[in-house]
C-alpha cells in the first residue's frame, strides 16, 4: 500500500530522499507520525530512520534548507532534531536493541530497518514509509499494523511477554493508546500486561506519570484507569486511587464504589474542560474516603472530613507522582478541600455570609469549583439529578449577586497588617494577626460593612480588648 503524501509533506520528503541518496543511506518515516496520519490525527513530530548515520543525514538535509535550520544533536543517542516549518523532525540510524533484566535502557547496535521495526512497541507504531526512489511512499508493514489500525487493535510486534518485560513502560503506553485512540488491546497482549505488571517497578516515576497524564487528557479518561485497575497496574503506580475500589457492607448497608464514582466524575468533567489540573482535582476529590470511612449504626457509612484529609494528602501524592509542587498543586488542593462547600450551601437556606465566605476562599477558582461540583452528581435518578442541578443553579445565582455587591473574589480586607502596626505602634506579633482576622471575619459575616471606615472603627474596638490604643491616628 502507498502512503497518501500530502502537498505540505512532499517537499520535505523529497529533500530527505535526495539527502539519503547522496549519503547512500536508505531513509524511512516511522512510528507515531505514520500512525497518526493514517488515523487522520494531526501530528507535528516526525521520526526518520535511516540505514546509516542519523546525525549526518540531518546535517545533509539542513544544508539544503533556506534559511539553514539549527540542528540539535544528541551525540549520546546518535540522534539529531531539526525544526522545519511547524514540524519537529528527528533523525536516527536504524538500530537493534538488546535488554538486560534490571533496566529498560537497552544496549544498542546498528541494525536493519527490520531490526528497527522489531524493537517497536505496537504493530501500529511499527509502520514505515519508504522515502527511497525505488519505492517512494510505499508502506512497509511487517506485522499487520495496517490491519490493526483498521480494526482498532493494539498488539505487540513480537511475543508480548518479551516486549513488556524488555521495556515495561510499554504496558502503560498500551493502556494510554487504548484510551487515546479508542483501540482494544489484543487478548494475548493484555494477558502479558497482567502477567508482567510487577516489571513496572523498573520504570521511572516521571515516565509513568507522563502516561497517566496522557490518559487523563483523553476524551474518556475512565477507559485507561479501568484498564490500569483490571491489569493490576494501578495499585503499583497509583495506590491511593486503587484504594478507592470496592464496597463494604455492614448490617446490610453498602456504600457506593468510590473508584467508579470518581471515574464518572472525571468523565463528566472532561466533557466540560480540557484543564488538566481541574481533571486532577476530580480524580483526587474523594481520595481520602478510604481512610475516613466509618460505619455508624444510625447513619450508615460516613466519610467525615474526607475533603480536609484529601487536601492534606494532595502534596504527598503530587510529590510521589513527580507532579509540580507549585501553584498547580495548591489549586488542586484547594478544589479538593472546597468540593463539599457548594452542596452544603444548598442544604441550609443560603445566607449572604456563607456565600461571601466561599467566594473569599475560592477566589477566581470559584467557577472551576462549581464545574467540579456539577460533575460530582452521578446519581442515576433523573429526578435527583434535576434537583441537584437546580440547587447549584441557585448557588450560582447567589454567587453572582453577592460578588456584584461585595466584590469578594480577589478581596483583601481594607485594613492591612502594616496599618495595624503603625496605628498602635507595635511590632509584628500575634496581636496583629488576630486583629486582622477579626476584621476579616466581621466583614465576611456581615457584622460590619466592607469599607475602610467601618473596618478602622472595628479595628480600634478589637484592639481595645488587647489593651491597645491608637498612637498614630
Ligand atoms: P505520542 O507522540 O503520542 O506519545 P508516539 O507513538 O509517537 O506517541 P513517541 O514517544 O513519539 O510515541 O515515539 C515515537 C515512536 O517510537 C513510537 O511510535 C514507537 O514506534 C517508538 N517508541 C516510542 N517509545 C517506545 C517504547 N517504549 N518501546 C518501543 N517503541 C517505542
Ligand atoms: Mg510522537
């Protein structure tokens, strides 16, 4: 079969062919680019394999382009990368790999195109397109990759046990591709994942997390997490999430399975947002349900405080997964901590002060929090779903009203710590913090109005109870 070369590809393909011919290096496009193009998915990364030296090939090609592009050379890997238009093209010599038991980094030697295709993870990733004059554009498909693309199947080119045992990251990749592309995993391939799951321990956390994030970015992330769970990989790579699985019964009462509930929330939310951190928040919102689970003879199963404990667990989980420990983590933590607040608002009659308080704590993330809460409705009872959604609609209206009135979102109390110190001529101290908090609370509770004069007067009143008097009015 011949690859349908698009006009924008022809120029660079011809150039690669020409450079390859000059150096006497047969050249091929391989892997993900070929796969994605055949699937009609956009692709900006192109891998070129040559029978020869990839760095020399890249240099030869660069010398023909105007302006001459910069090449990034990775001597250690024998690869070179150049940017052309909006494409990143990577060049490497065909290689043959052999693995040792304790490492996923193989010993590499020069090889044939066939050797190079043999070392690839799935048949659909082992397709090559010839860029050589005698069969330009022909698809070289030694393992039935085209057939598997058509039938949406992931299958390893060689014996799956060896493929996964050699480089266990491929197990994560199988599940990730299955989620991203909506492909089934071939039965033998699947069985080998379950069998060799423990080999995942030789893979770095960073690599594993990259795959987890790709799963979480997919249209229906639950597909991947369910596969991770069924193959037994989940408890190895993300034990806290695996813990959510299962239902306990006592006195004939069960609770919902928090693993499947969580995945439903993630899927619901994924229809509304591509924000990966909001998706992480959904994945983690109930993460502390297992450690807070109690059975109360009167009320049945309870998970009191799971939002606070969950928020406390977020930093450790992020660290373990090598996720960034910056504002993103804080954002996820905040959403986990606040995820029950909008619902508790609907349970009381909604007071302005409760709304102000939520607005103050959530700040600009209030809209994301509301999205998370709406996604958290997984009841199968349409009446209930309708009622919950209406309740949240009411909360949204109330949030808008209070925000328009009080502008609490990015609010700072009108009296600062500096002013308190100056007014009473005191150094930074616990009193300053206490006075500041008292003013903030009074405003949030609606005890005093949200303006400077009211806050100043209130400050004097509170300070008096500490025996402080105005020295710098
Ligand atoms: P994506 O770019 O979406 O991550 P990809 O398949 O293009 O998917 P890359 O990491 O870009 O993945 O790798 C390009 C190609 O290199 C793959 O298509 C595959 O042929 C090969 N490859 C990558 N990682 C592995 C691996 N761990 N084992 C075997 N082959 C691999
Ligand atoms: Mg790629």
